[in-house]
């Protein structure tokens, strides 16, 4: 570790507490935070993972009981990891950037912040693309105009029609606008929408089950699935949401109590995400569609309209969180370089960039690879945070020293880089890639090198 540097001047107070801990007087009500976590966790990825467990597109699958086991273990691991990170945030009131100063150093914390900044930008672009894609399915292509055809440039992916392009632009700009209002903006969308989207998921899941012949036929058909190992399935479940677990720090710092942390984690990883996994599995086995909105579009105009509107609103909360957290990552990085940028400017610039990426096919072309890299980059970032707080410092941080940390904590930086490198090597050479312990190994490697 480099010599202690006490020359870092504390930054001025900001309304979103980018550089200061959140006082208890500014913490949010637990029930509001629970609804935010429901909305945050409501992402199409959950449906697609459920579909993958069912052997979507002719791939290997597993029986429904085994899929439930994989979901339970994977989401259980995410619940534990998210809760441990959330406890750190709740007790200190610090953002991920400020917590990282203890485990990575004042300047070393730029490593996880740059990584998380890129990940959240990618998620914002992908989710914007998801919204545009579902509206494109609803509207069709009456204009007959193709804005961008990935196939013409050697990429796999459906053509981007004018309707999809416009939908992405409108959605991305709306997401960006509401993100400017911070946590209050997240709550404005999440509070009325979260209960509705949960009900729709349950109802459509049941309807697809009945259309497929009922529970007995569903179980019988699912028992024919084979080829997907339990370890691989668990890795898929965990990898799809590991970055969200790390992002949770910037949401949990608004909690008033430790119990609120557990409720928030449960809302995402015990209720919302497992529900989406199950609905995606049911949809794939019964009607051949993991995404229930696609199924609703084929039924009637009213069901289609209800589906795309509620789908847009559900992803709105998630994308607001992505953009809000992104500003909390990029702001401190720029500040460490002596560049003072207003949070609103950060949100606007990142929102516009993410909207453009989403409109020109990031979701259609790169989403599958993006998800794979999430599972490589995120676990090593969490390892040093957990090891430093729970093992090295025995759950005690002196918050008054957040601006007086060493420039670089080499143990944290080197271990994170080593974890990412080893994860990339394992993935490229198919070493331990079928083991859920591969993710755990990267976390441990990050913690103790």
C-alpha cells in the first residue's frame, strides 16, 4: 500500500451525496425502497435465463425441478452477496465510489468505477434496445425503412427498422429525463408500476401454462429436457445479475436499517427475478416464447398494448437506476483528475450516448457477449470490497478519512485485475466455466492476493 496521502481536499456538498455519506435525515422509507428493487430487478434477462434453462432455440435444457434448484441456489448466492454489500452501504451511507477508496485507494478506486461505468452504460444501451425492440414488434414496419441491417456488416442480429430506431430514441430520452431526479425519480416510476408488473407476470405465466395443456403436460414435457448441467445453470443465473449486486450499494445507502437491506435484496432475488426465471421457463416450454410480452402481442391489440406499455414502464425503473448509478461512478473518476462536472451533465451525456448505442443495435448485436463479460468483470470488483470491510477492518470504517486514503491500495487493485484476467482466461479456454465455483474462485482470488 502506498504512503498515506492527506492532501485530498473534501468536495463540496451535493444533493445526491456523490462525495459525502447520506445522513439518516435523507434516508428513504423501506417500502419505497422495496418497490424500487422490484422495478430494478424486473429485466428481460430474467425471462431469457428462464428460457435458456428450458432449452430455448434447441439448446440443452433441464427439467423444471432442476431448474428450480438452479434458480434457488443462484439467486440465494446473489441475495447473500447483495446483502453483504448492502450492509456496508447502509451502515456508512457511502456510495460505491467512496467505499472503494478504502479497499482500492483514493486513485485506485478509479479501476472499479471505470469498469462499472462501462457496464452501466452497456446496460442502459441494452435496455433501451429491449424497449425499442418490443415496440418494433408491436408497431411492425409500416414505413418499410431499415435504418441499420447488422447482417449487411457481418453481424448477427435483426434489422433495425425506423420504428425500432424512433422507439429507442424516445425511450432513451425519457429514461434520461427522469434519471435527472435521482432516487426520487426512481421512486416516482417504481411505486405505481411495481405491483402491476408483478401481477401481469403471474397472470401471463398461468395463462401460458394453461395454453400449453396444464401443469401435468408441462412437467411431463420438461422432464424430457437434458444436456444442461446444474453447475452451468447456476453460473448462468448468477452471471446474469452479478453486476446488479454490485450496483446495489448505491441504492442501499438510502436505507434506514439493516432489515431494509434484506427486504430490498429479497424483493429482487427471492421474489422478482425467480418469478421472471420461472415465467420464462414456462413460456419456452408451453408456447415457445420466454418473453411473455411477445406472447401477448400475438393475442389481441389490447393485450399487446397492455404488454408493451407495462414492459416499458417496468424497464424504466431499471434504466433509471443504471444511468443514476453511472453518474456516481464517472463523477468521482473525473473529479480525481481535477475535472468538476455537474451530475446532470453526466446523466445527459451518458444518456444520449446510451440512447444512440441502443438505437443502432447494441442489444441486437452485442447483448449475448455483453452478458458473458459481466460475469467476468463484476465478481473480482466485489471481492476486495468485502474482504477489506469484513475481514481486514472488522466492519469499521472511519468515514472522516474518505478523502485521506492512500492513493493506491495495491492489494485491492492487483487482486481485481488478476481476478478479471483469470476469469477471462478461464472463459476463453473453457476452464471451470461450467462450475459455479468459478465465480466464487474469482471473488476469493480478488480478496486474498
